[in-house]
C-alpha cells in the first residue's frame, strides 16, 4: 500500500515544478530580450487595418452649377479670338501679295529698256515683256489719268463717275471721250496686247433697282466698255476680256465720300502677252 502513495507524491512534485518555473524544466523557453515588433516579416503583407488611410479626392464639379452668363462670355471671347486670327491671316495674305509684287518689280527694275512694240536686237535675252511694258509706260499720253506698273502689268484707273451716269451702265459723253483716248494710246504703245476690263464698286447699297448686286452692276459696266472699245475703236474682241469684282477690291477705305468715289472705277489692265497677227 505504500507504493501507490509514493507514485502519487512524485506526480504532485513534478506538477509543482512545472508551475513554478523550475530551472530544470526542459520545456521552459527564454523570455524575449527586446521590445515586441509589429512589422511583418519580409514577403508578408501587413494587415489591412494597419495600413495608412488615404484621403479621398473631391468629386468633379458639375456643369449644372456653372452660370450661363459665364458660358456665354467664354463663347464670346472664343469668337472674338477666332475673328482676330482670321483678320491676321487676311493681313498676312495681303502682305504676301504686296511682297510678291515688289519682288516682281525689283526683278524687272534692272532690265535694259526695249522698244515699245517689244522688238529689239536678236539674241537680246536680257529683255523681257515685263521690262518692255515698264519702259513704255512713260510714253503713254493720258494727262487726266495715272497709269501705274503693277508687277508685270500696266493698270489705268478710270473713275466710274467719269464714265457712267450715276447708278447705271450708260456711258456719258465724257466717258466716251476718255475711252477713245485710252484706246488710241493702247494701239500706239501696246499694240496687240491683251487688255482686261475690270469693274469695281464701293460698299454703299445700290440705289437703282435694276441691279440686285454690286457684281451685276460692275459686270454691266465692264460689258458696256467692252462693247464701245470693240465697235468704236481699233481694239479687237480677241484681245479684250471683262471681270466683275463688285465691291470686293477697294483701293482705299470706304469710310469717306472721297474714298468711295475712288473705289467706283473701271480698271483697264494691259498684259505682257499679245494676240497673234490674226487676232
């Protein structure tokens, strides 16, 4: 009966040693020597609740909150900027055209003079039709008009008020006299050259109900000049042609009465090219 009691005492002693942390306990582990780290080991993601929270971005503004007057003002500014760009493009085109004319004038300025009829010594390659046109310009005898050299052509502006009754395509006696004088000089200085008859008008509304547009009136006036020159002078139909510009090409501003009067005109344009002997 003593052996069971001895075995029970042994078990109680082992349990007590386990609970009291006996130094001889083989299952006891050393306590941690440093502060406990919450960082996950490499390759292991941190728990979601430990990650920093990002601040959400603001929602985009709604167009319903924009004032209609602001949109209208922005649209107006856009239209004004577009119109300004178009005006600048038009000005650049005008400058380019003017520069081209100046270059053409500079090329012909150094050319030697030739005879008014385009003749000259054989092999004179330096002479050109444009140079011939320019050198002969000073020989035109038109005291009431001012011929000018424009690139490679000769232009003569005849005021429409001198040629026609107001608002019509009817030639006046003074207009007949002016056209007759011009035709004689063209035959003397530029025989056989092509001649354009270009009608121009100012920007004022038409007063005569016969014409519905400025182009119609300038076309009728150019046609009246064409008919007179081909039936009453030595100029031939094959060397003349007509152009109706309406009010599209003013010489000066239409803001004044003098400017409008100057823009109402018929331009007679002499070209370097000539028709054949059978023209």
